DNA sequence: GATGAATGAGTCTTCATTCAT
DNA sequence: AATGAATGAAGACTCATTCAT
């Protein structure tokens, strides 16, 4: 077999990654064996290992690819003009996470939970995730700033805190829906609105 | 004297559970071996197995004990009279989670992440968690109802949604702080307040 | 199973080592699989690994035990009084190596060749062997000194060189007999005598 | 033009063999992978396999080529007229082995140790080596005969034994220097001379 | 009851070799 | 003829669990 083209190589990597996603989601990161992935990919052990040199690398790739795939869907929302109100933004992002799950054929929420747990003991994964979430939170902060410009919320000194609160709601949505399967994006948006204070009282 | 024996039995179970917590937190659920726990507990393999018949049982016990330990700390907050505003309640609960970590000598947040991941493939753990979070959300809903009575928020038809949103913020706090280590309860409370809309928009 | 006695533990170690010796000798160090040794030992994989934590450790133990077993047989020869002539000493040592082989049921010569090869890439083994051969050469030098005292050879400034030459003959005997199977200790002794110069001529 | 093709073929074989030598010497025979050799040779897997059909074949070729390369250097010494004294011959041969190492860019001594070990389980290699060493010993015997003619040693019935003793010293030099790195050809020659008995003793 | 040695199926990974292109 | 991607059978080692003492 002569040299494979770059596209074919990428296709093979994708093929393996999809197999890994499917297995990880079904069995969890550690309960999934390389043999599971190898069988699911339809390739041989050696072939899989020539594309991903270890299980850890495959885990890292699976999680980071999920993360960046999601990012590319969410970024347009964060840069929309005019900027929506926070509750609307929350609803749109949550809905996009749901769509991602449906579109790619595996549940991003479950993979996210697995990734967070794995990040506790995997240095590289932790660093990667850290970078991702910090960047994501920055984007949220900017979007909230533009929402303030649009008059949706009071321009305040605590833009960073608002971004933290909003990020908490987003990842909290992922956890809660993964565990309870009964949270809809609109409910979250309505809930956030309902939590709003009538007047500042603390 | 069966009573002494029972007490001893309980003490042994606690001793083993503490060892398990310490290991799980440090290494993760799967990377922790029974041998790790056995050594950390200072008992023999046979002894540990006579108290917990399998690793899965130990995982279940570790997670549910954490959960109920936390519950007993949080319930007073949820039943406080007069009811605090949502942001205040959020701050108090987040602070309690932080305190729990400090008091029990292991990081509840990390164990929570591990437990959620494990629940994806462990039927019993999933059911247990489901029950816990549903009950917790009910308590949140009641507390929010009393907060509405106290005039902190508009009494609305979406009490359930508000509870979902609040729970999302709480678990989102756990995730975000476990990953980024830069979220304080007060920031979250301020952030929630900052997200309040100037005008209701759809 | 309660705590095993020290003797039993030692016996188990010996049992595993003997199995390893037999396999190594038959197959070579690398071609021998742990499974070979496990089966030959009659124990389980876990049991073998609880006594020797890796194949490398087993190789090290096999080689160093051979070395020290041989040493304990040869030392009396080196300390004999009155000291024999070099050719006689050579013959005795070579004969002892042959006896060791016969007595222990495996061919020390073959294991020696394997060990030397392995020492090329195994740091610890190399260090161990180095120490052994240096010490052995020192003993040879002392024995030659006593042989000079006894009038068997000229006392010279080159005692170290004589020890190097004698050690070369001993290990050379091991190699040659392992490869050709046609060298007897007496032949070596006669050969050394025959090589002796009639008069110093260089 | 088949002649050019043949030359190219020989050049390729040499190129592969050199790569193999370099790897074998650095890593040992078994720890060297075909991939190591393939990469070191700069050729493709298929190309290497078209010249040497298996790793065993490559090992055999590497060892026998070393052996015959050395032979061609040593033979002139063995046929020199007038014949030198045994100690002188020993020194010359040892020095030639050292030179070979320097000249060919890889350590013949190390490869020799590896080859001897491998010969324990490789039938063909064993047979090849056996032939080589028997032939070499015959040449030594003849050279010693001529040395006796020249009056350097007593003509005796044990010419074969003297050859065995001399071969032992030569291979013993290889082992000792490979392990201890502190043996010089002249030391060996002086040492042999120093071992000469003052009086024949039994 | 308690002990901890023993079990052995299962894990990740390697690597000599092949053969489609 | 050459390439190098693919194969898949081993290999070293682990670890939840058991049970003889």
C-alpha cells in the first residue's frame, strides 16, 4: 500500500474517533476497552494504534474534538448582533448543545461528564479543558457586555461574575439533563428570568 | 453484646469509606484499586470485603454518603425562615459545599464529578442520584416559593423552572470550580443578580 | 491464607527461579515468555508477579543467583593453602563450573552467555556483573600472589595483568565450551602450560 | 545490464546490514525491531524484506559478516613468517579485534556477545559459529606449530590443547573487555607471560 | 472472624510480516 | 519493483475477588 492521501488519513482518524465516541458514551471512558474501539472501528489493532498511539490519546482526542465541535456551533450565537438578553442566550446555547447531540449521533452531555471526571487525573486533558472553558467564559463576558449595550441588562462592574454565573447555568444544564433528562432550554430561560430579583435586596 | 459489635461494625464501615474517599478523590474511581483502599484502610482484603462485597458497592456507598452528608448540611438553609432571596440562597449553598470539602478532608466537588460520570454506566448509582437530585430540586422549589412569599421574587407559574435554573447554577458551580478553581460563592450570587433583565424580553 | 512463613516464601521464590532458569536456558532470555515461566513454575501469573515484580527482575535474579552460587563454590579454591600453580587453579575452577552445571540441573555456561548479552542493555545487570567480575578478578590476583609465594611462578609487577589473563581463560572456557562442547578443564590446563614461553623472548 | 543491478543489489544489502549492525549494537538483537532497522537503513519495509526475508536472516548475516570480516584481518597474523611467540600472537589478535571495532564503526565485541547468546536458540547461527570457531582454532593450532618450529615454545603432544587455551584467552578478552572496559592487548600478553610456571607441576 | 496469598481472565500495546496499490 | 499501511497473534502485566488456614 503506497502512501495514503491526507484526506484518507483524516477520514480514518474520524472513523476511529467515531467508534471511540460511540463506545465511550455507552460504556464510559475506562470501561471501554481498546478492543471495543478496535472492533467498532472495523480496523485492526495495529491500524488503530498507528493513528492514535494510546488510549489516553484517543480519550483526549474524543473530548477535545467534542469541545471544539460544540464551540464552532456556539460561537455564532455569542457574536450575534444585536445581542440577545442573557436568558435568551442561555436558551440558544442549551438548545445548540441539544442539537449537537442529536446531529452527531452521540450524546455530548454524557461525554462532557466523562471528560470532566477524567480531567481530574489526566494532566493534559485538564489543561486542554481549562483553556477551553476560560476562553468560552471570555466570550460569554463579551456577549454580556454587548447585551448591556443593547439595554438588556444593567451595565455593571461584575461582568466577570455574570459570565461565571452564566457558564455555571450552561454546564449545570448539561449535568442536570444528563442525570434527570427533564430539562428543556426554554425552562432554563424562564427559570433564570424567574430568579431575577424584583429589586436589589441584598 | 450485639450493640458493641454493631458499633464496631459501623466504625469499620466508616473507616473503610474514608479510605475509599481519599483514594477515589486522588486517583479517580477506576484508577483506584481495591488494594489501594485496603492499604489506606489499614485492614485486610478479607475484612474490607466482609463490609463491602464489591468495589461497585463501595463506590455507591462513597457517593451516596457524600450526597446525604451534604444534604444534611444544606437542608437547614432551605428551610430557613424568613426565606432568603435566590441569589443569597445560591451563595449559602455554594459556600456550604465549599465548607463540606474543607471539613471532611476530601474534595466533594471532585467526588461529585466522578460520581456523575460513573452514574452513566452504573444503573444503581444512577437511580440513587436521580432520587437525590429530584428531591433536592423539590426542596429548592419550596424554598423559592417561600422566597416569593417573602417578596424576593415574582410569584410565577414557573416555580419548577426556577428550581431547575437554580439547581443548574449549583451543580454548574461545582463543575466550574472543580475545573477552574476560580469561582467564589459571592461571585456567583453577584453574577446571578447582574443577569437580571432591565425589561422582560422574549 | 494467613501470613506465609519466611521459609515458605523463600521456597516459592526458589521454585519460580528454578522455573525461570530452566526456561531461560532452553529458550533464551527474550524468547522466554512470562507465560512459559508461569507454567513451568506451576503457579499463577499473579503469584509469580507477587514474588518478582517484572520479567527484568526475574532475569536479574536468575543471573545474579547463578553468579553468587558459583562464587561460593569457587572461593574455597581461591583461598586454598598451599596455593596451587596457575594451570592447576584454572583446571579446578573450570571443573567447578562444570560441576555447578551438572549439580544444579541447568547449564550455567549458557546462562552466563545470555547474561552477558543482556548486560549490554540492562543497566542494573551490567552494574551487578561488573561488581562481580571485578571482585572475582581481585581474588584471582590474590591467589596468584600466594602462588608466587609458593614458588609456582615468578613474582612480578604484573599481578593485575596475570589476573586479567587468567580471568580471560576462565570466561573464554565458558564461551568456547558452550559453543563447541569439546573443552575439558585438563585440556585447558595443559594448554596453558604449553603456551608458556621457553624463555622470555619479547 | 545485469552487472549494475548486481552491484546495486550488493550495495543495498550492505546498506541494510550496516543499519542492522548499528541497531543491534545499540539495542541488542531482540530489542531491535525491524522498524528500527528499516528506519536506520532509509529504505522501505518492503525493500528491506526483499533483500533479507526475515529478521533471523538479518541476524545471521550481521553475525557471520562480522565474523568473516574479522577473519580476513586475523588470517595474515596467523600465517606470518616467522611465527611470533604465543603471547605476541595473542596481543596482535586482541589488538586487531580492537581495531576492527574502531574501523567498522560498531563494537565487534558487543555484537559477539549478542551472537553467542543468540546461538543458544538459533540452530543455523549455532552451526555457522561452530564452523567458524573450529576453523579459527585450527588456524591457531597451525600457527602455534610454526611458533614451536621457531623455538618459541616446546613442541608438545598437546598442540590442540594449546590452541584451545589460546582461543579461550581471545574470546575471554572479548567478554572481559566488553563488560569491564579495562583490558588492553599488551596487558593480556604480559599476563600470559607472567602465568608461566617456574617449574612444571602437576 | 480475620488474614493475605493466590487466582486467571482481561488490559493495553507491540511488531514481524504481508500485499494492495 | 517499491511502498508503507494494515494485520493480528502474542506479550507483559494488573487487579477484583476468593478461600485455605
